[in-house]
C-alpha cells in the first residue's frame, strides 16, 4: 500500500529522470494493451517501449471510477519513475475513467513536461471518417460503456454520428482465461453482437472499444453481419501517435531509439510471457513488479 515514504521515493525517482529521454510507456490492466503495442512497434520500429500490465488487479472493466483512477495513477507514476516521458493508456477503461483527471489534476504538479495520452479520442476521430450510415456500434467493458466517453467524444468530433453501445462483461475474462478461441466464446460473442445489432439495422461500423477484443476478432467477424466494418484500435492509435510526434518534436526528442521493448507485469512473469507471445507474435520475457506504489 502507498505511504508517504513510498510516495517520496517515487517522487524522487520522477525528479531524477526529468528531461532525460526514455522509452514510451504503454499501460493496460492486463494483456489487452499488447494489441496496441504491436501496432505502435510497427509504426515506430526504432523507439524503445516499456509495457506495463496490471494483471494482478485485472480486469478493470467492472471496477469503480475511484479505483480505476487510483490504479491508473499508480501505474503512471511507476512508468514516470522508470524514465518514461510519454505514456499511452492502451486501455479504454483507464482512458475513460482516469485520463482526464490525471491530465488535469495530477500532471501539472507531478510532471508538467510529460504527457499521458489515451485511446478513445483517436478512435472516435477515425471512426467518424469510416462510417457511411453514420450509425456506429460500440462494444466495450461495462466501465467504458457507463462512462459515455465515446458518446462525449463523438458528439464533439462528429455530431451527426449516432452511437449504439453494448457492454460485454464476459469478453475480457474469455481472453484473460485463454478461452478466446474456444467454442464457449462463440456463445458470448454471438449473444452480444446480436444484442448490439438489434438496436439498429443501420449500424455499418463496430468499434472494438476494448484493447482485449482483437483476440476475438475472428469470432467477431464470423458473427457480425458481413457488411459491417469491424474496427480494432491498434492501427488507429499508432497513426494518431505518429502524427502527434510529428506535431511535437519536443516530445519525440524525449524518446530513446534503441528498438527495444521491456515487459512488466504485476502478476507472475512466466504466465504473462506465455500469453503475451500470442499477442505479439514474438518471444516475450517479462519481469514482475510486486507493488506499483513502491516500484518493488
Ligand atoms: N483492455 C482494457 C480496455 O481496453 C480493459 C479490460 C479490463 O480490464 O476490463 O478497456
């Protein structure tokens, strides 16, 4: 648990790394953000990355706003203390429930020159350009769905788009428990897509509003109507980050360029490495951090 001593240690580490180039931090509650990391690495092959999965406390999707904010802030502080100057919250639930508070309330005192970005705004931006019928479906965790974050962003960016949302509480557990390609997953994917599509036959685009869902992509495409465009987030977020770095050379300069990725999990390292290899399509050797608040 955090206390003033561990807070001071983390604060001292953040101060010691201020202004020094470091890896891009990528954070998710568990494995899902790896689907974004894979696209980020493809788009920025020379950049260094540090991936953090809070597997010990996943899933976040059913947790309260306060708790998701608290967990996400701990993760951000940990990644800052490890030298990241830029962090992507590759988790819709954390982006929906914690990003704004961290950007507006914490960053100004914690590390005003560092940046924390999310995945919801770039996805909302891109999807408005993809839909023709202007009727878009969203599948997401209960937390992301209840936050209405996609509704808010779409209303600002593409006000004529109508959003139909359906929460899928079983999809993340199917992935985290390695059931995503098993017959049991068929039932839940079909059930939830039918529920989404029953809201409007005009839906021509479905946003996968959770970074775990690309592992279910084959089944989602199997059970979605063939005319519907299913949109995962990895490439969208990667393109958005590339554009952002072009517009912000001062942030680009703070990213080390060794082409390496470090993987950190709050759960058992071997278990993480085995599943992470499926997401990354390449060998992964993770390390464990037992307590994000102390960094040990
Ligand atoms: N992968 C995360 C997301 O994009 C969260 C899943 C969870 O922890 O419930 O929402």
